[in-house]
């Protein structure tokens, strides 16, 4: 990478535009950047860094957006800008960056913030012209970082060599060196490996603990099942040997449970034998008691049978008479049926004759049948008259229908004429409604277009009013924060200056005889400086610095908030314009009202159109109905004449047929009723005669049957008969007495029962009590055996589950052991890691070896071959090893810590270290060649000879076509280095001057 030109405008202390021609300065190979304190030497380097990365190192970036980079000396209308022209990776590029800029508004009062701008251009040698590549901050940042191969932090360490940082690096401990090297070489992936291993160790440990907890839970359940037969191991989850101890305790518990089960089995067998013996004794006692009770009960039943013997003989005689009467039963049933039928037909005949005329009331069956036939013949002659009568009724109804149709058509014609008379007025009104609604719809569309912009302007105006107050409040807060930051910075600088004045006393406080002074290297300290009253120590200065940084951060936050509020206010003002909020609200309200009224009117368009279409359709229907009614009226005239002629002929025919009756139908009804009455009377008379003959025959057969059965009269036979219910009840009583008698005789004849009756009574209660005690002892033994078996089964199940858990956890335990060992090795806490070196430190140690080797090549020349930098992986105190850095003194042949170097030695050692680090980082970043370097301060601590040697080393860099810029206050360098870039400080801002070039 080679810098060609830098243009600065309104940046840092430079109020006007300044330019630096690095090609001119680099021609000499070595150039000096000098100027008084606060003139802006560092700002030149910040401008280079800002052009490449869009930010500057450290707290100088301010709020992070770059607004603090603007020069306080710049004119209000001048925009801050940095333009850098450089060659990198064989491409000549031009980068232009403009940070955010708060400027006055072009219209109105107040300020607005312009966003940051970035341009990237590339020079095309073929066309000898610049071509634009990008204007995107992100794209340009990624492109530059990829070309340089370095982040901003690496660039500031490698190209802008800060000697103070490397002096601290030489004296720092391993942890501080690790932080710096980690940022430069990006060893986060190795730290991530350590983190991943630690996380995996914690995860596997948690899983092992979880498995052990489940195993202990099984052990507790086994202890609950086994009772006092199991003792749990006194181990926590995750401790070694827990699984083996649990399995061993489970085995002991299982063996104990099996022994208890064997004892319970033996007790159960004994109880079952005792229960069987008592059961047999109880069964014998119950059987004897049953037989004795059976014999006593049979004797009682025999006595009751003897008492009922007379009743039994009477029942037998009653049953014999009933069997004889059963032979007369068919004749009795036949006579009863004939009598019932005769009474029924006689009653029917009497009812039929009561309905006949007096002249036929006593007539026989034959005369009644003849009269019925004559009435039927007369009824047949009235059939044609019936048809004529029905036709006449139809004609009358038809004429009535014609009259109804005529009246309906007349109503239709009159209603149509009335409605059509007002048609033109109705049509004109409906058409007017449609036209008005269409006009309102058009007006509503126009108002809708105007309504949304009015609403947006009103919202913006209200936001503008609110943000105006917020802007003033934010401005006041930003002003107060800026004043606090200025006061805190002044206080910090005062304390820092006081501490620098008394730094000799602070350094002298750490001096001991025989130990070299860190400033002069002397081992004798005859007159060390003493602290004065009011001495400012390091802690006071750091507290003041912290207070200043806090105040500056609050100032930056207030400025960012002010910028945000101002941007929002500018956007709202641009949207709302100059009109007041009240005026805009009134305009929006008027537009909304007009729009609402137009929408309301337009909403009736569809209804008006539909109503007009319905009215036109109704007009067409009414005209058609009027015409059809006229046609139907004309056709009905001929039909009415035909019906009148047919009606007259039918009325003449019916007058002849109905005689004295009101109608033919009435006459036919009279004849039908007369024929039916006569026929019914003839039929009932014949039926009565037949049933009388059958009743006489049945009486004769009944008398003969009763005499043959042995009864004096038919009535005696009827009285001896039993119905089914009485017969079954009597038979049941006879059968029951016979069965009971046979059963009693059988029981009294049994040998066992008779033998039991002769024996003494049995004590059944005592036998049952003995058997109950045996049952209870058997249940207790069975319950004890079941409990022992359940305990044994539960212990077997839980032991199997525990064994399965142990086998399942075995691979996880192995993995945890392996991961824990790797994590301990990577973290440097393992006993196998003798130097307690972390993985990241191991990688950084390799990089530090490369840096020390590269730095030694230059340090030998700067120190006239005296000093060599070497890497040490020895442990320092109780800390970890790996990032130690020692210097080997060729004059004494001893190796010592870099913190023992004097001030001048520390400078050229740190310079050599910085140049070596630049070479290593460059190679690490992909070998990008760095043709322009800057070295900041530190040359004042060198004597003339050492300064010459250092300058010779730097001048030797020109052999590889490099240019080196030295930033220093040392006056002697102005004589030694002819190419100079001077920063001149003035009240209107700083300026740049190039000397000794061209």
C-alpha cells in the first residue's frame, strides 16, 4: 500500500482545505511530521484512517457517527471532507468521505443534518480517467478491508506505529500482551474452541449428574420397597463410584428380600394346613346339625298333615263330581250359544220393524222383500235426472266464474289507467335522482384525492409543533452536556499536568538500591525526588479521565439526540409547509365534511337506478295487463249466451223428474232409504225364525246328556262344573298334600337322619369360631407372603432399571471424561498442561515468536548488535505461561525481562518490535505490501549515536521502496530529515506546509 495524496477540508483542527503530497514526501524515503503540541499532527494520521475505514482510533471518533470530526474553525457553509488517493494491490484508488454535517436550513430557520457520504473511484490507465466504483458505505468498507487485508485496529498498529503502545507491550504482563495480539491476529476461533469445549464439558457433566440423580431416585425407591434391608451410599450425583455402590446395595437388598419371601412361604403353608383341619371339623359339625334339624322338621310336617286329613277327603269328593259334570259340558255350551243367538236376532227384527210404515209393520219376510224390490226399480229410473242436476250446478258455477273474471279484468283496466296517468311525473323524478347521485359520486372522487394530502400535512404540522419544543429542549441539554464535558476535560488535563510535574517523585517511590532506574538506568539513587503537598497520583488522574469520558459520552448522546430531533423536525416542516396547524385543521375538516356529504349523496345512486328500472318494468307490465283484460272480456260474451241456453233445457227436465221433492237428489235419497229399510226388515225376520228352531233342538239334547251323567236336572250338572282356575287350584291342593306326605315319610325313613336324631346336639358356634381364627391366620400369612413377593418383584424391577441406566450412562460418562480432559488441557487447568498455557495463548505464542524474530533483525542493528528479542514460555509467578518476552544482552550474555530496559532502549526495542509486528501482520493478512509507514513519537529518549543508528535502520527501509513518516517534537530531527510536513497552529485553525521536497 502506498499513499499518494491526502486532501483535508474542515477536519479536526484544519478549518480550511489542506493537501499533503505523499509522493513528494516519499521521494526522500524518510520524512518528518512535526509541529507544536495540539497543532494536529495526529489529526493527519486520523484523516488517513478515516478515509480508509470511515472512523478514527479511540475516543477521537466521538459519538460514532463522525459529527465531532468537523473542525470548529470551519466556515458555516464549508462541508467536512477527506479525500485520499492511494495504490493498493496494484490498483490506484481515490476515496472521498464526508461525515454527517449539521447545517442551516436553505428555507426557514433552524438547522438540518446531511447524512454521511462516501465515494470510491479507480484510475483507469487505459483511458487515463477516473471511473466511479461505488457510493455505498458498506460496499466501500468491505472492498478496502479486503484489499488491505487488515481491520482498522490492525492498520493502526501496523501502519500508524504508536510507540507508546509498544513500550507498554514490552512491559506488560502475559494477559495484556494476549489481548493486543488477539486483536491483531484474530485468534477468536481458538478462544471459541476453548469455549465450545467448556460448554460441552458442562453439558455432559449436567447429563451425567442428571443420570446419577435418576439412579439415586431409583435407589431411594428401592430403599422404600426394602425398608431397613438396604442402606444408600453417601455419594452425590456426579461423584465417582456412585453407580457401583448403588448396584451393590441393590444386590444386597434383593438377596434379603428373597430370604424373607422363603420364610413367608413356609408360614403360609402351615396356616393352610391348620385351616384345612378346622374346615373339616366345621363341615362335620354343620352336617350333624343339618340332619338333626331335618328330622325335627319332618316330625312337625307329619303332625300338620294329620290335622288336614278331613279337608283332603272333601276335596277328593269335589274333584270326582267335577269329572262327571265334564261329560254334560258340551251340551250346556251348545244350548247357551243357541239362546244367545236367538235373543240377538229377535232384538234386530224388532228394531227393523220399528222403522217401517204402519202398513208394513206386521208383514212377513216375503212381502217385505217384494216392497224393497219395487223401491229399487224406481231409484234406477232417476239416474239420468241426477246427471242433469249435476250439470246444471256446474253451469251455474261456470257463469259465476265468468262474472268474477269480468269484474277482475275491469279492476285491472281501471288500476292500469290510473297508474299510467302519473307515469311521466314519476319517471322525471326518478331520473333527476339518478343524475344528482352521479354528480355527487364524481365530486366525492375529486375530494378523496384532496383529502389524504391534507391529512398528511395536518399530521406533519402537529408533529412540527411538538418537535419544535423538543428541539429546543434537546439543544439546551446538548449545550449543557458540552459545557460539562469541557469542564471535565479541563479538570482532567490540569490533573494530568500536575501529575507530570510530580512524576519524578512517583517514579522515585519505587526505587530501591541496586535496582536500575527506569529512566536513567543508574543503580545508585543518592537524591530521589520527594512528593510535595497536593501531589496528584495515578488514581486521581484516572478518575478525572473516567469522569471526562463519561461526560463526553453524555455530550455525544445529547448531540445524537439533537440531530435526530432536528432531522425529524425538518421532515415534518417540509411536509407541512408554512401554514399553521389551525389553518390546516380547518381545511382538512372542510374537505372531510364535503367528502362525507358527497359520499352520502352518491350512496343513493344504485338505489335510484334500481328504482327507475323497476318503475319502467312495472309500466310495461301494466300496459300488457290492460290489453290482455280487453281481449278476455270480448271472448266471454259468446260463452255466456251458450251457457244460458243449456241451463234453460236442464231446468225443464229436472222439474219433471223430482216431483214433490225439492230436488232430484232429495227424491233419490228418499227411495234409497225406503229400499234399505225394507231389505233390512226382511233379512232380520228370516234370521229370527231360524234361531228359534235351533234353540228348541239344543234344549232336547241337554236334557238327555244330564240324565246319562247321573244328574237329576241340567241345572245340577251345571252347578257341579268347575272353571279352569278352580279346577287347577283344587288339583294343586291335592297334589301338594300327596307330595308333602311322601316327602315326610321319606325323611323319617332315612337311616343317617334317624341316627343323627339319636345323638346329642352339636355346638356349631364354637366350631365356627375356631374356623374363623384359622381363616384369619391364613389371611395374615397370605398377606405377608404377597407383600414379600411384591417387595422382591419391585426390587428386581428397580434393580434392572438401575442396571439399564448404568449401562446407558456408561458411554456418556466416557464422553464426559474425554471432553473434560480436553477442556482442561485447552483452558490450561489440567495437570498434564505443565505450563498452564491456554490454547489461544499457545497460538499467540507462536505468533509472538515470529514477531520477536522479525524484530530482532532490526534491533541488532539499532543496538549495535547488543540486544536480541526472544520469546519465553516460562510461567511468571502464579500466572500462566506462553506470552513472555525477554531481551538477551550480548555484552553480558544474560537474558532479562524487557521491563528492565532504559527509556532509550525501550524506544528502539519497541520500534523494532513494531516494525517486526508490521511484517508479521502483513504476511498474516495475505502479504499486502506496506510502502508507507508512520512512527509516532519516542525519539527524544535517544542519544545521538543511538538516534543515528535508528535513523539508519529506518532509512534502510527505502531499499525496499518504502517511505517512513516520523511524528516527533525532537528539534534535532529537523536537521537530520530534510523532507518535512509541518503543522502550523493558528487562531483560525491549523495549516500544513511541506518543506525539503520537489
